[in-house]
């Protein structure tokens, strides 16, 4: 029987690449996102490779999250793999100049959204005593950088929650791990800088990680033998040494 994976934030970046990586290996997919048109295009494309169901909702909204997961048809109710990928960064400001709406968005999506989706899916895993959860963190969850305050705090929370999940779900044989990328060339910076042209400069002068690079590591983690759990991965592009040091060619 094919395994079924649910991926949040599936319409762009790492989630999008992970959906295609999983489909290549024949996994059934539940793709979640806020942009219905993108979900529908993905469903059409990936249905040539595997079974695909789409869920159009925003992880920030608790009721919508539980309603969406509860609406899954019988064939998709058994979720073997959960990829908590939905996340965002808004703004890059010192704490004294921070925008409270930006803070709310980051906490609501990166932390509370991850918890809502997990809460909707974990009961099925504990009942079956099997499952695998991968939370997509960030190098920002490992170290704090200037003007990263709340975003870094949200990603530190993801790592703490991941470790707590792994402890609490250990009696049920459920694997839990985190994949933490550094700079990845996606729509991430366009969202962070709200469409400002500065976003175009973030990935200039070096080769950043691509979403496909991260997707391959995620697939590696979920395809290990039953006795192996990849608990934590920190990955950078070669040019990046940490959150603030990047070797750029002029």
C-alpha cells in the first residue's frame, strides 16, 4: 500500500518541490494551501504520477484546519507522513520598530498553524501506533541574527515543539524530526520584504539552496528504514557559514 503524505504550504517553494519529489516515488498526496488555483494545477500535473487530493485552507484558522482535515475522503484518511511546511517571515526590523501585525502573522502561521495541523492529524497516528512528522524549521531556529527577533523566536519554537513531539509520541512509535534550511531561493524574501525590490538582491552573488535540494533531504528522512529516525538536520548552501556570513562574488 502506498504511503500517504500531507504537505502544508504546498503551492510554492519547499512544499511545492516536496510534493513533486514524493510523487516521483509514488506516494499518495494531500496538498494543502491558500491558493486554490495553484492547488488545482498541481493536482492536474501530479495526478499523472499518483493519487492527489487538495485541501484549500489557511493553517492560521483553527476551525478551517480541523474542518479541512475532517473532510478527507476515506482513501486519504490514513496519513502516514505529515510535512509541516507552511511558514513565513514578515519584515526585518529591530524589535523597537517591529510591526505587531507582522509578529502576529509569524506566530500564527509558524507556530500555531503547525500546532493546529498536527493536532488534527496526530490522533490517527497514535491510534495506529505509526506515523512520521517532519517540521520544516530554519537555521533561524538555531541562532538569532540582527533584526530577526520574532521570526527567529518562532523558529526556535518550532524546534522546541519538535523535540517535545518526539518525546511525547515516542511510546507510539511515531517518528518526529526537523529539517532546518538556511538561505533557500524561493518566494520567501518577496514575502518578507512585501514585494520591495530589495528582495531581488537577497540571492545575488552566490548559489543559494534550491527548494529541490531541501525536498531531496526531506524525502531521504522519510524513506529511512523503520528503526531509523532523522531527528534534526541543519543545511546550508556552500556559500553560507551561518545566519550572517555568506560568501558573495562581487
